[in-house]
C-alpha cells in the first residue's frame, strides 16, 4: 500500500480503564485479543482475514470504563456477525484469575466495525 491508500479493514481492541493495568500488562492483553481475533477470522472468514492481512493488519486500541461495556460490545459485534474475542487474564501477575480485560473485534471492514466501536475514545 502507498502512504495515500486508505485502510478498509481493521481490528479494534477495547481495554478496560477501571483495572488500571500497567502499560506492559495492557500491551500483552491487547496482543492476546488481536492474535485471537486474527486466528478466528483466518479459520472462519478467510477472505476478510486475507484482505486485512494484505493491507498491513491495522489495529486500533480504544478504552471502556467497565466489564459491562465489554459485554455490550460483544453483544453488538455478535448482532453484526463480527468476529470478536474476550480476553480473560490467567491471574499470574497484576489481577485475579479470570478477570476480563479487553475485547478484540474484527478484522472487519471499517464501515461494519465503526457502528460498534467508532464512538469510543482512543487509548
């Protein structure tokens, strides 16, 4: 892609701010969500995965205030048949086991994912 090209596909990862994760912990949780979503899409929607991958694998990280917001995003993604993956931490470092930290949504066309995540503030 040239610098003037517009990305058509992306993964959005929404992270809980109420957990006050360290930067390193947050990075790992975001990586878990992005990898999980990409693997799911590669299995279930290869055409979308291939398009996203060939564009450079755009990822956007946004913030939410609570686990309830993550579940609302998951429900909205499901209603739109978007790939999504909630991440629950193993609890080995900063937070208790099973704590849901973030959700990945996509890869999907921006026009399909923006109605779900477009109003969320960037992390």
